[in-house]
């Protein structure tokens, strides 16, 4: 990602250029950015732009890296998006527990204000550091003075968001790409990636690789090449988690040639998520890893919808039984029965993300699960966990 | 006229009136929250569905009535 330079596109034309570039949201949903901007711009009255830098995925570091290293690129994107959709206010949201980052971003906004660069005022906001608080309806709810928990939709933020105004919520990486597209054009953006999935994206690679970290790849780069970019495996691998905790487990040989695109990963039962790849060593217990993550997701429920509030803890219990105590009471059976009861019944996608992860576990490690049920826990459960979870000091315990 | 059902899962606290009044289309899960067995309400049940929606103490059962051939 180059930095520096200024926009060569008139605000009125920016939406056309973004649409022509084929840019899609880099926060996980992969929705066409230009179309989202057009629908916000077409709404009535004043508009609002929200930059989502509250990186809820514990295995993702790309938004933090971008905001730390290139804050002005993101701020450029916010300003350009605000001008393009006709917004007179903009918010940059990060986790409220990240004091250092909040200070730095406020300083950057101050510099721009002093230089007279931003016609639209940008307010830096600290959101509750909860998994569901970075969901777009949660952010809007919080900015409207409520708790940072999802709301029932419709109305969706692009129809009625902050103060009831049409609100454009974009991930900070999406806005950084938007700023670059404004400088270098849609043709330049399309020169990387695939015709069907143009441009580049940031990925966070961790687990048993030589150089864990954030990498910029072309869209459509095969998963295996991403692992190789991070120095390749340092231990024999048993699986890859692609897409983060709302993504899925994939067998190494299945995942290796799959292009990093939304349809590519979906076709093999994975998901792009926020561009996360975790390499799981063969000596780990994937069931224990999944149980631990699902327990975390259960703790992170907003507690608003019954199927999520009761379903996720029940699912985490069954997974814990399977992983650690050999699946007494038919844990696999319980898990299989619980998944469809939970799925699709929350106001947001939080419960569905968890069930998708568990589905992928049963697909990728079905044999493992049956062995656990027959013979009890495997040797892998004693290994320290590989999938990262936030420490207590990084977590908020309420939604205010 | 196409009549469809939705549940607002945030408003729903599991009183279970819907399953009592409209068992043809609503079942309860093990925690007492409604599972819609069908989203589209067959014509003969439309009045029952409206009654169930009105009876919900938290107004969590929602009825969408669409004129045929028209989208919202």
C-alpha cells in the first residue's frame, strides 16, 4: 500500500470510481463498497460516515497496524467518503481499552484540523471492547447513546443510522483502499488481484508459521501461498483456520490451492472473514481449540436473544465434554442437534458465526471427534492453546 | 395478500403465547423461545396469526402483510 499523494477524483465522481474499481468491504462481509456508498448518498437529508477500526477478531491485527502506521491514509479515506456521500460528520471507532491508539488518532485528527485539511469534522470514539460491539448496528446504537449491542434490523444503518441519518459504516482498511483509489484510479486498483475480486487485502497470519504477522496480498492469492509468505510452517500442520472465529477449519490439503476470495473460500466451507489465517500444528487438539473459542464467543454474547444467550453456552459445554472428557452423554449428537436450533435466530450473526465454526470442526475433524468420544481426550489437550483470545485487561465486561 | 411472520429476537423473552395461540406455525425450543416452522402464513391461519401477534406481551411476533406481486 503506497502512502502520500492526494486525491485526483472530484468528490461527485468518487462513487463511480469506487464502483468501477470493484472494491469490496474488507471487514468480513465483502459487500461492494461503491453500492453501499451510493445507497447512503441517495438517502434523504444529512449523512454520517463511520470508520470501523474496532477490531473484534482476536486473531486479526491488520486494522490496528493500519491505524498505527498509516493513520492519515484512513483519515483521508474518511474525508473522501464523507464528501462523496454528502456527510457533515464522521466518526472513527476503535476499542476504548486501547488508550495509546486513541491518543495517537486524536493527535492525528488534531494535526489535520490545524492544517485545515478536513472539511468534515472527525470524532475519535472508543467503543466497548466486546466482540459484538463492532457489528455495525452496535456501533450505531452506541453512537446514538445506547449500549454497544446489536439492534433488530431493518432499519439498517444505511437507511437509518446515527441520529436517524443514512450512515455509511466502512471498515478502516476499506477506507484506506478508497483513499488510494481516489489517488491512483480504478484501473490502478484493478491491476492487482483477479477481475472478479480486484485489488489487494491485508491478512493476519499466525500459529505455527516462521514469521507471524500482517501481510498485504493480492485478492485471489492461494491460501498456501499466504502461509508460505509468512515463512511457511515451522511444525507439521493439521489444519488451517481461515477467516477467524466466524470462519472455518479447513484441511491443509483442501485449503492450500484455494484462492483468497469470498466465493473461493465459501465453496470449500470456509469464509474470508477479516483475512485471518491461523496454522494449527499437528500436536494440538483442534476440538479443545474450538471448545475454548466457542466458550469465549458464548461469553461475548450481548445476552439479548435467547437462542444465543442460552444456545452458545450449551454448545460450549458440549464441546468441552467432547474435547476434555471423552464426550460422555453423546456430545457429538448433542452438538449436531444444537447447531440448527441456534442458527439464524439471533438479531445479529454472532450465534451463526459460532455454529459455522463448529460445523467446520465436525467436517474437518469428524474422525478426531469420534475418537475422542470413544477413547477420551487426546494428548493434544495439554498443549498450550494456539488460537489467541484477548487477555482480561484487554476486555470490557459491559457494553457501555 | 401474502402474510409472513418474523420474530424480533431481542424483544422476545420467551413468554410462549405465540406457540400457545399458533401451534401450527410456532414451536418452542428447549429454552422456551419460538421457532417458526414456516414463515408464510397460510390463508386460513391469517387471523390466528394476527391474534397471536397482538397477544405477545413484548410485541416480538411481527406480521408483514404484502400485497401480491409487490415487494417492500
